[in-house]
């Protein structure tokens, strides 16, 4: 199970109950769900579509923190600690969601310990990930980091085809650069190198992983 997945882990009865206290909302591609620093009043459950979680640097650059897909719970951090939104979230494609008020959500967690434990697991998994990234950023070269992120994306969001795993995400090279802690130039070089080695193919908006095993082997 995707560690970011929350909804599928609930029992059908709990899921229905949570949907009942929320309201359905659709967001067009590009819509901002949350802005970093805002006060929190809601959490959002993603039913379909993918969203990006990002933070802005002092220079106005965007650092991509995560991509969250169907089943994700968004906004739980400030719902739980009452602090401002830790990051901004926007729709990478049209989203279908349920929006739940913070007070109702906390009440739901109080009466559904399994769901609360599920959130703890999700946050632990995110902390492990953050620890791992810190180590990687210090020790892997750009090619290794790009290969690692692409392998993760292929595994989580890839569309398996007979001879390749296609990842089509509206992600720019700048975003991939921020996500891997590299410059855009070195990301372009890394993608070029992986392409020349026959590990990936690239087109305007998508990357096809031709050889996931070799990509994984290069991810260090
Ligand atoms: P919140 O801080 O309320 O608003 C921004 C949301 O983005 C946050 O809750 C989480 O749901 C999500 N988020 C923030 N950082 C990460 C991360 N590193 N990985 C995945 N999701 C995140």
C-alpha cells in the first residue's frame, strides 16, 4: 500500500461516515487547495486526480515536497497541531475530493482510533522518507537522485505497458530539479544520460521507463 494512502485503509463503514461529514468538491487543474502559512480550517480527501505539495523558497523558487494521489489525506498536519499550513498544495490535474471541517475531522479521529493510528503510520513513513532523502542528498550524485525519484514515481504512479512503465505527470524539469535538490542543468544532463543508456525515453510531458531494474540499479 502506498504510504500516502489513507482512504483505502479505512473500513467501508468508516469511509462512508467520513464522506458524510464532508462535502464533495471538484477542483480544476492548477487550483490552489492550500497556501503555505494560512490558518487551517479543513482537511481534504482525494478521490481522484493528483496534487502537488510544495513550498516556496526565500528567492521565490518552488520546492516540490510530494505528489499525492487518489486516497490521500491532505491538510492533516495543521489540523493536528493547529499551526499554519506547512506547505502549499495545488491540483496537477482535475481533482475530485471530499472536504471535511477540522473540528468534525478531529471528532471523527477521537471516535475511530484505527483511523488515527493510520495517520500516525502515514506521518512516520513520511519522516523515514525525509531522513532517507537527507542522507541521499549528501551522498548521491544528481544522476543517482534523478534515477531514484523516477523509479519511485514509476512504482507509485506509473502506467505499466508491455515494454515500458510510462509516467505521465505534468512536471517540469524545474520541479524535478527542486525535488531532487539539483540544478535544472544537471537534471537535464542526468535525463540525457539515462536516455542515452536506453533506460528511459522522454517526450514533452512524460517519461517512459524502459528498464526499471537498471533505473533502480542506477539510483544511488
Ligand atoms: P498542512 O500542513 O495542513 O497543509 C499542507 C499539507 O501538505 C500538509 O498538511 C500535508 O497534508 C501535506 N504535506 C506537507 N508536507 C508533506 C510531505 N513532505 N509529504 C507529503 N505531504 C505533505
